[in-house]
């Protein structure tokens, strides 16, 4: 570009960040400053977000302090949100809770939602319930919060609580976001929903997915420690469709593209834990890179690992 302004620098810093390349983001931040471009508040949102996504917690705190000290930029709710994400990544949920309560700004539902997401990632139901109460006090119709809590209860085998959440959603008239996944091959876009059987290549997709899942042991549910009764396991399966849209899109991408070519899938909601685990194993089994962009970031699956470090 003949002229690189603050908008173009911010955009590329953000782009590398959401793909999990935090080191490159902060290198670009340094390059921008060397070119004489002064960072603004948005720049620091993207830098702090990049540090959080890539697990660079210490670096995130350095930039958070640098923002005010060197550039006189006051932290906004978005900057504080990035730091809550960073604290949540470390698993120090008590510190994250204290940080929120001591913020000079009034916490938003999104801030409490960050604590809720961190609680999910570290399997702390008590803290998740605490964060959820604050979210509901601000946004009583937050479907994502209800679903996240429900999934945590299901994972713990607390089916009475799952029913309570479901009943509450029904009472409030809240419905789940319609989730779907998209893959593009040969300039054609293909959409899938959970359990989709409308595609012309449905039989081949399911045959391929069956082979892949059997070879990666993803076709069975693993007991995570909770004591399941037979009816519990049946209900868990009912709440967790065996063939999620992301898995179907990945399977189609694999069979409809050249061997060795990267498979790119887009999903309109957050990637679930089951599909995330499956994608890691599929990337190892097929020796293919899989890039899956969800509502928050892009996950790069390669050789059984994900660029998000299993925290998203």
C-alpha cells in the first residue's frame, strides 16, 4: 500500500491476533511505531486481545500499563475485557473476579461473560453460576449464557439443572441461535446444520465421517468422572448431536479437496468443545491442516494441536 494509516495497521494487527499469531501482532505494533504512526485506543484493544488469545499474559499486562503511561490513553471497557480474558486464561478466577469488582467502570454483561467463559474452561461451576447471575441481571435474555451453563451441567451429569435451564429458557421465550457451518470448494459454498442430510453427497460425507471418528475414537462419549445412570447417558447424547455441523463441513472439505490442501470452515456460533477435540484429532489422522473460524477467533488445527492453545 502506498499509504499505511492507523486503520490499515490496526486491521492487520487484529487479523493476526484472531488467527492466534500474537507474536506477529506485537511485531507489527512495533513496526507501526517505527514508521511514526501513533497508536490509538483501538490499536491497544487489538494488541491486548492478541496477547490474550495467544496466551501472552505477561506481555498483555505490559501493554495495558504502557497504554496510559506512554500514550495517555485511558482504558475503556474493551481494554478491561481483554485483561479479564487474560486472567481467566491463567485459571486464577478469584483474581479475575476481584479485578472486575475493582474496575473504575461499571462491568457490562460481556465482562461478566468473560468470567463465565473462563469458569467453563476451568470447570468451575460455582464461579460460572456467580458470573451468570450478573449476566442475567443485565441481560435476562442472554441465550449464550443459558446454553453455556446448560452444557456445564450436562458435562457434570447434573440433569435436573439442565432441565431447569431449559424450562427457564422456554418460560422467557429464549431460543438457541441457529448454528451452521460453511465450507467452500471449487468456488461453491456448502452449508451444514447439525445432523444435516440434505446434501447431495450425504452418504459419502457420513461414510467418511464414520471412518474418521472411529479411527480417532471420537464416536463415543468419554466418562469425565461424573456417575452416569443409563438414562443420563441417553439424555447426554440427546443434548449432544453426534454429527455436529462443523464435523460434517470438515468431512466434506476433506473428501472434496486435493489431498494435502488446507480445509477452511466457517461457523456462525462458538465452536463446541466436542468439535474442537475432534478437529484436533482429525488434523493428526488425516495429516491435513484445518482452519475453522467461529464467532470469536480462527482455530488452526495441525498435527493434533490448535493455535488457540485449547482456550477460547
